[in-house]
C-alpha cells in the first residue's frame, strides 16, 4: 500500500511514519511511505498521488494548509482516502468540507492510529473488490470504486468508470442488487450512482465530482438523501466520537489544573501564616523555638514533595500527585515501589498508564 504523509514539521512526519511502520509490522502489511513537507510540493507530484491509496495531511501547514491541499487533491482524486492530522480539535468539522475519511489529533496518535488503520484498510479492501461483467465490449474486470455511475440507455446499461465506458445487456434492478452494500444508491429509475463520487444533493439534483448532474425525482429524493447521509454518517460519527473523547480529556485536564491551583493557593495561605509565626518568634527573641519550628516545617515539606521516590522523575511526579490527592480525601493507600530508574517506557506512556 502506498501511503503519503504531508506535514511541514519533520519530527511529526517521523513520528507518524514510525507509528505506521510499527502497525504494518504488527499486522503484516507492506507499506511504502513517502513524505512531503508542503501542500505545494505534494500537489506537484501527480504520479505519487495517482499511486497513493492513503494520504495523511497536517492541517496547520505554512503556505497551502491541509484543508486547501485536500480540497485540490480531492477534486482530481475523489476516491483517495484522506486523513486530517492536527494538534487542534476545533478543526474536526472542517474535515467534512473536504470529505476526509478520518480526523486524528497529534497528541494521541499512538492511541488512535491502530483503530484508524483497521477501519481504513477494511474500507479499501471493501471498495477494491474485483467484479467481472460480460460487456458488449467483452468480459472485463472492474474495481467497485472505479465505477462512477451506471445509466440506462435504451435497452442497455452503460457503466461510466475511471477507465472508460462499457455497455451491458442487464437490468438495472439486477445490477442494483449486485452492488448492494458497496456504497451505491439508486438516484433515479435510470441511474445507479457510487456515493463516493457525490459532491452534493440539493434542489432535486445530484452533483458528481465529474461535474455530471443527475435529476432526483421528488418521490425518491428523501430516500436518496437519507441513504447518502447514512453513508457519510459513519465517518462523521467516528470523528464526532473522537472529538467528544478529546473534549472530555481536556475538560478533565483543566479540572486537574484547577485542583492543583486551589491546592497551591491553600498552601500559600498556610506558608504566610507559618512565616508570620517565625517572624513573631524571632522578634520576641525566641530564636531556638523559631529554628525548631523551621526545621519541622522543612521536613514536612520535603516529605510532602517526595513522599514517593522511585528514582524516576516522571513516575515520582504522577504518583506523588495521586498520593497527595488521596491524602486530602482521607483515603488510606499502601504503595510498594522499587527503583524504576531503568524503566523501558516513554514518558508519555508512563503518564497514560499511571494516570488511569
């Protein structure tokens, strides 16, 4: 499978490329991954786009951004699967405009890439099904997703495809049944259309990526629109679920930060009172008492800041935060930890593992 990654940040390109390579090894797929650093550079390489099955596009690129790049590419290659990648979830709805197959956030690619690739490869395999027909021109094999639409003309049906037109003596009702569950819709008594190539349906007219306009009868209009929305709905639901999950994660993050801020505010209030006590003791000449109080205070701060020490700063930070939170809620906890200095996990993986 030929995959293209287009991102103006070399580190992000490498990260995604590594994740895709790991996925390929795990699932026993062979990927040829090509990288581009700008939308302009990618759009110039038409031969690469023609051979590509899957395109990962960063939205926030300098010059031609990912949305403009996707729009230009989709006009010429409507069946190419495009995945929009960004650091900002507020771009999710923009993915609908360019008919993106998926929307991924950079900060949790490691968690979402496998599910994303499973779905995309299943879609590619489904649409790349080879069908054989006895046309007037002879017996020809076609990929389902190469067929744009089929139109009844006199006593024949004409296949309009990426490879040309072919005529067949077969009823459209029979063809509709053969293409069931392959993303085709009966737009008219005389038209069977691949929904992959639809750009819009409005005013009782269906417009295709080729510019072809197909009339949709009033009696069939609501059903056709419903089928098309259901077809697109699967992708939108996936994006919506992903966006909702990320919103929940961010809300939880903000709540954690608010708790930390409130904890620090209370500590600052306590520290002011403690400093005032030390100042009063010194003013009244009670230096020994002031020194003793300071030593006890220092010891309690040291214990609080590092109640748990694993010789790994990230593990310490997460576990100590959890420990302090449990103390404030009067929850008893017993921890047994060893030396984790040589732990073979990335810092991001440690945070994910210990924070859940």
